[in-house]
C-alpha cells in the first residue's frame, strides 16, 4: 500500500561488466509507482507525492491491464515524434484540473513499466529480479497503447549502443541491475550511467559566495543570433579556486553581458524571498563544461567546469552545439507505437 519508497540508483561513470547484469534504458520522465486494486488506481512519485490527478489518462489505461491487483514500478513519459518531452511533463503539475485535462487530451502521457512489486496479495520484493521480470512480462500481456514494457538486454555493448543510437531522443542513460538481486526499497541498489556531453560557454557573469569575498558560481551563456542567452551556472570550485576567480574576473566586470537575451536573476526557485543577484561580465571568457541534459534550451542540472578555452572565440559558442538531432525514433525500442500528441 502507498506510500512506498522505490529502489534508486547510484551514478557511475561506466556500466558494470561481468555475468549477471541486466541493462535497460533510463527514461526521461517522472519515476512513478502505480498501485491498482480493481478500479482504484493510485500513482505516486519517488518521493511519495501523488501524481494521479496530473496524469488522469493513465487511470483507465492501468485499469485495463490484466492483473486486477498489482503494484508496478516505472516511469511516466510523454512521447513526441522522435522521443520524449520533459518540458511537457512539467506543464502537467498545475493546480487547475481543466488545464491538466486539456493537456492530457492534447499531449497524452504513457507509462513504461520496468518492475513489478506485488501481484494480488503476494509481495514480490524478495524475489530475484530475473523472476520479477518474467512475472512482469506475463502480467502485462497485451496492454493498451499507453502502457509499455521497458526493453532489457543482457549484452553490455547493446546497451552502450542505445546511448549512441538514440542520442537526442530523450533516452536519459542506462540502468544496470543484478538479475539475482531482490528489490531494496529506498536503497541505491542499481547503477546508472548518463550520457555526458560537453559545451563551450561564454562566462557572462558571476555570483558572490555567502561570505561576499569569494566567487560562488559563474554564469554561463551561448549566443542565439546576436544575443547572449543564459543557460545555467557552474559552482564546482574549491575555496582556493573561488578566491583566485575574484582576481581573474575583476578586469572583465561590467559590460552588456546578457542584455537583449535571457538573463539570470529573479527569485530563487527554493527561496522566493531571496533575489539571486549577480555581477555582469564582459562576454570575453569561454570555458568548457560537462552536462547531461537540457530542459528546453537550459541546463537542467548543475554542470561541471572542465577547463578554460582561451583559444575559442565567444561568438562561436552558439545554441547549435547543444541541439543533438535524433537520427532514429525512440519508439523503435518498443514493439508498438507510443501514444502521440494530437
């Protein structure tokens, strides 16, 4: 019964090797545990937050699968023409039911199941993954167009090939699981490897650290047309580097920076009372950063500072380098076509 804390994964730089590993795609959506008891369907996030009202179209879909009482672990995604759309997912978290219902009709979501935790009155948490997977395949059987069985492979090279083949589609990485492992609620008992990409960015500003004497983070942008647009920030510096950055950035302070394009600033997402003030810099410094995902045309997560690029012309740092064009549709991983936006 909900609430239930799902098993999670720890990040590794490489996929594990050896016998007994199962590899599967890491989907770019909302992790969700789905509980079905007859006509009653409850969907919770990984943090036990209710998701059912935000994805109402999944209720009849989950009601139509074969088992009358079941608990599934999976991911809610929204498929587009070539892959998935995380921006569309975030639009669903809206207080107005009318807007949610409108989006459910125009941009329908799908549920990708990758584990089964209970079947009827029987808990499957102590079953090894190999048996749970066999049970899941049998339980889902013929399912509606919006319910999917996540593909798996025992071949590491095939999984690595997925990362390359489906780049730009929304495939978020690869998850590796031991086939003899039981389900460990709340533990990081899986391994995940994300696609790591790099970008050359213009340093358009910085924020001071808490003490006002060190640089807290540097603000990154790229050119869209003639304007420098804000992408995100990087703050992965130690104390000595933060002190050194004050002297390094001083000659570049002032200037137009992000004027004319999207700029940083405004209230903090986490503290609406705090304004995120920043200092503009002349857009002359370029650095290379490592990142995993974009949300729209911004970095979704924090990015890693890799190196300075004094050899790079700031005007060469454009949005084009961030746009990975999908060469194949993500739906080809499945044996049926996912629900598409109308």
